[in-house]
């Protein structure tokens, strides 16, 4: 198994509540047809 880790650290990076918040997203071979693009592009309908 692989994973993506996403952290927004500071308002310049999009953090709105100042606390530690980490997204750990498990990834599997074939879970997306094109897995490049990092955390935001795992769910293409939510990326924009």
C-alpha cells in the first residue's frame, strides 16, 4: 500500500483554523486511472 499525505500549514497554504490537521489517504494500484497530481487530484470532481 502507498499513501498521500496532505498538510495545510499557515493561511498562505489555505489553513483556516490554526491546528495540526493531516490528511492521510491510502492509495492502491489502479484506484485512479491517472494517479499523478497529488492529494487534490485524487478525487477529480472535488479538485477545482
